[in-house]
């Protein structure tokens, strides 16, 4: 797993010594700012990696907003605004339309950004989302404690099915889970005062659970039969869905007797670290855990 | 001038109705945050547009940091930190080195960001810089008033000469003005309580002066002989230097009897709007005013 991305992130970690950076192992930076706490995150999307060539530009814009707001949701933050880094493309008006739809749906203002011409080979965009903490201490990935229950706010695998239908031009299937994810902002705010650890699912349930487990120095034992999946998912693809990303549900732990204040599914438990970060039905999961850039 | 960039920015302006966005006509967003004022900006760099293919990755990183901090300088802001949107490339270690050098030179922490694989055709990076206002009201482009004197903190054209030497492989010429610009942070903080309008020079003196004039609804009358240029610049290229960008000096106005608290050059005067935004030696400048993406 010593990919180029991992090596570069290690170099960045050596620079990110400020406590606000949370050693780059969290969804967002957390900065004391005056008498408030600022939450800030920046995610990019690349053509051919994060979207299919030819995909509706309005959906690309929506997803760029949603994925960044999802990082704020994981911190229980209330969005303050976004800055857009945009590369001019084949249909700027459609992009602007989708951006406006997303900002209006989530009640977030556009504050600024930059617009550039695209190089020949492919486009990419970046978005910075800024939020205000609604609860301190701000939830983090490293707060899971043995004995806590592991929860997820919704199904995993819906984005995978949406992606496949879009790629294959299968018009009979709803692809909105892949194209237009909804950040769990209200859930994040309701959960922030209660959770041990919290994060959003972006790269796959198993790899994201592994990140939470490593940060918290616990083992997360997941019961695969308890993991919610879309009704239309074939049972044989349940394991695959757990390693597919883009679902943007919240993954969190709560004390054993605490009921979540929002719809959520108990999928496992935090235990004393047993030598493996994640157990799936009692054994370390074999094969791919999630998405990782090479 | 109805370029794709301008059309897209017009669409964004329709979305950026929050006063913090300053209608996207300023260098950075200005946000009341708790009992402080937050300044935030995001700029991108694209291979082949903002840097030469094959250029030292450490210089690219430096410039990415410097150009964004220059936007903070224009607001008299003290930097709080940066978030990096990075595309993996041919020499990630050199990039990390240059990034570390710049952050250390300007005393700014890395707070977070994102790393992605590059598409086939070309790379781009984005950087978000976050700062704290040191003076309120925060300086803006729209504050120039008739009678004020127009100043610039340093020469224009140095980046142009550096770019040409680098492109032509001319080893005898110092190219650092193009490769490693220095944001005028200390100057910006010293000037903030005194200026009418202030902005940084990124796209060319004439086009940037035009932006300040339009925002302020005045005419800026520039005396070309008073504009500082590098000693090595041939006099025949003085007009060209005024339309070349990348100099990252501060352009600002002061009341007629106010001396600047830092090194600066008086280059003209703000006047009642006369029908032209910018006059150069008494006449509207002909030809190209600066850099504009198509």
C-alpha cells in the first residue's frame, strides 16, 4: 500500500505539524478562530477518476459540493460557504446550474474561488468548504473506545449500483446515489455531542472503518449481515459493496446504551485492539478494502 | 472580452449573493466569524498555463503558496494556514520540498487538503489560504476616491524577464522573480489601516488597475515614466511590462498627503470617472492590458 498518494501524504504529514491539521488523519482541519471553531476541508474531482467522461456537468458540480459538505457533516459542522476551483469545460452553464442547485439545496453560499483554462488531457475541479463547529470537542476519527457500538446512517453500495447503471447506459435504474449524493449534515449536527468517533464514508466502508480503527487504536468488529445495502443489491455482491466508496453516509460509534438521534444501523462493535484493525464476521477481511489512488 | 472565463464568472456572480463573497470582484472573501474576520482565497495553477512543462516542482509549489498569500496580503491579513489540492506528478518529493520551504519562509502551517492522480494530459493544483484580518474595515478594491495617489510596492516586469530567461534557458539571468515571488504580507498589514483601495498585481498592472478603477467608479491616471521597472528592462518594453502579470506587488491608493509606511512608488492618481477607467499618460491605453484566460 505504499502508493504514490500514500508516500506524498507522508511527506505532507511531516509539514502539517500544527494541531489544527489533526496530522492529516481526519476529514477536515479544526481551527480555533476567535471565539468560534472553524472547520475547513478541500477535496478535488478528476475527470475519468471521480466522474465518467461525458457525464452531465450539473451532476459533477453537485457531487463536488456534496462530497466536501460531507466532510463538514462528519465534524458536526454547520456550513458557512464554499470556494470553487473550476476548469472551464464543454458546458459551463450546466455546471453553474448544478452548482446553484446544490448550494441552494444545502443552504450554502458561494464565497469565491478561481477559474482557469483546462490543459489538453483532462479536467479537474477543487472545492473548499468552510463550516462552524456546533459542538466542542469536535468529533474525530480517533475517539472510538472498546465497548462502543459501530453505526452507519444508511446503505453502502447504492453509489456502486448507480455508477454501473450510468456507465452501462441502463436507463431503468436510479443513478442518483452516484450522481447526487446528499451529505448527512443534519445527522452530523445531531450526532456530534454523542459520538465516540465519527467520519464520512468516501472510499469504502471497510477501508474507512480501518482508518477509524487505526486512529482510535481499537479493533472494529463488523457483522456483515447487519450492514445495510440497497434492496436491489444481489447478496453475492455484499462484500464488494463494502469496499466501494462514494456513499457519503456517516460512520460513528456510540456508547452501548445510547440510541442514535437519527436513522442509523448498528453494524458492529469497537473492541480492544486484537492485532487486526477490522474484523468482518470475526476474521480479518481478505482482498480489497476500498478505493486508493495509485 | 466576453471570454469563457468571463461568462462563467458572470454565472458565478449570480450565485455569490452573500456579502462575504464581495460579488467576486475582490482578491478574497471576507467573512465575519465569531468575534474575528476571516479572509479566505483559492487559486489554481495549471501546467502549461501557470508553469512551464519541466519546471522545477519545488518552484511550482513555492509559487502556489506565494500567489495565494499575496491575496491575503492585499487584505492586510495575517495568514492562518493553507489547504493543498495536489495532483501526483513526476517528482512529488521536490514539490514537498518547495512547499515546505515556502510555508517555512512565510511562517504558515499546512492544515489539510487532498491528493489525486493526474489525468493523462496535464496537471493542476489548487491552494486555499486562510487568514485573519488585522484591520477592519478590511481593504478592498472599491475604496479608491478622487484625489488619492496611486502607489505600487515594487517593479513590474521582473516576472516577465524571469519567465523569458527560464523559457530560453538563459542561465545568466536571475529568474527568481518569476519562480519564487514573495507576497507582500508585512506591507499589506502596515498599509491596511491607511489605504483607500488595495489589491495585488497578478494579471498585469494595467488590467488590475482597470479592475480597481471599475470597482471604485473612478478613473486611475497612470504616469508611465513613474512606474518602477527592473533596471535590466529595455525602455521599449516598458508598456509590455505593464501588461504582464505575476509580479505580486501591492497596488493601493492613499490620501494625497499620506506617506506609505513601506517602500512604494507613486505612479498616478485617482480622478473623477472621466469615461475611461484607466488613463496612461493622459490617454486610454491601446492594446492588451493584461492576462486573461480564453
